[in-house]
């Protein structure tokens, strides 16, 4: 009862508006990526709804660059007063593993609030250069001739990068090359052109090319099939059980944010995620709302992901640059 009362008080304090507890200042929702991408779209979906729930003006601020580390560093430096939050993707955890001299610790310097959306990844290949029609055939071909199988990624440290590294090691093709591009579009275009054999790509980006016959889909790297591509088997069904890599998007605050404020914000995110309009808008970008995170469950998830990501990074020899 005491916890519920504190939560209610926190939400009421926020809802009282700028002239109350927050001293008239707007809340900054920092997006560490350029306008128009998935993180930015999600931030702009949630900001006005957070404003409606708190009575404050939530401003989306784009601070792009450095593999999403510039904006994250700004949030890490901010006061934990409920005026600054970060919306970022899974690459947040990889900051110190891909960026030399990072000024913050992705785990220790942030207060985790909760995930807001997830999205599947799709293992795709050029119809001819991939030399296979199924994931089992692809695995055999990769073992036989690993140097033929370059895998493109949208950037170092991305979930697609980790999935590519996980795939090549799982099938016994550690010598396969992983090539980093500046974004999903150039990475997938080189697969379509046949310059690169494979990619683990966001489903939304790859599925139209699969439907057009310009790419071949081998599996989704998630435990269940995607409603957006129900004909594509999961990695479990296709013969590589447990090779699960899912894009996810979440909200953090600076370390030291009061627990009551953090819990109230997490509750607001869950309520927003349950809105049908949010589900519809996320579906348009190949994602699903995530509405079950508590502070405790998100923190536990981050700890597990950080260990797994570290293991993959070590095995792949990923070094900060």
C-alpha cells in the first residue's frame, strides 16, 4: 500500500504540471540518432503521450553521432531530476565495446526505466550468391566455404552485428567476414546487388525485397514467427535453436533518479504501449510494443544481455575504435 501511495504521489506530482514540482522546465527526451530513424520515430510517438500524462512538455532532442554515444553521454552528464531521459536501442549496451575512451559506463551511469518496443531480425541472402535455399543448406555452405560469405551490418555494435557474429560461429564459419556500413540501407543494397552474400537485417527493411524476389529469407532470429512474415521459419524451426537476436528500444534516465520517479515513468510507458494506436504505428515500422517491464525486470534483462553481448564481442575480437 505504501509503494502504491508513493507511485500515485509521483504521478500526481508530475501531472501537476510545470509550475509544480518540476519548476516550469520541459522534460528532454534525448534521441542519440538522426531524425527519421526507428529510435527517433519511437521517441516522437511516446513524447506527446508522456506529456498528456504528466502535464509537462516533453521535447525530443536529436543528438546523433558516435554510434549513438554522443546523445547518451549528454544524458549521463545530466542531473537525475526527472528532466532528462534517453530513448535508445540495444546498441546502447555496446557503447564501451565499440567506442574508445567512452566517457560513461552504459550500465553503471544510467537508471533503467523499461523497454518500449521490440522488432525481429531476418537472415537474408542474395538469391544466387547465398548458394542455398534453406538455413540448413546455408549453414553447410558456410562451413564449406566461409570466406565466400561476407555478412553486411548496419554498423559496429548493432544487434545485427552481434547476430551476424553469432550466426557465423554457430554454423562453424568463423572465417566469414563481417562488413560494417553506415546504416541499414547501404548494407542491404550491397546484398541486393550481389556484392555481399548475407545480412541479418531488420525485418521491415528486408521483407519488401524478399517479396520482390530480390532477397531470399532463411529465418527470423526470434523464438516465434513474425506476423509480418508468417511464412518465414524461426531459427529454432530451421535448425539453429536458441540463436535469438531481437532489436529492442528502451528508455533510461541518469543514474540516481529517485526510484519513485523511475517507477512512475515506467508505469506511464506501459500504459502508453497498451494503446491500440501505438501498436498500429509500431506495426507500420515492423515492431511490437513491449508493455511488461518493471524496473526490476528491465534491470535483470540488461544484466543478462550485457553478459551475452560481452561474450560475443570477446569471441569476435570486437575492439573499441
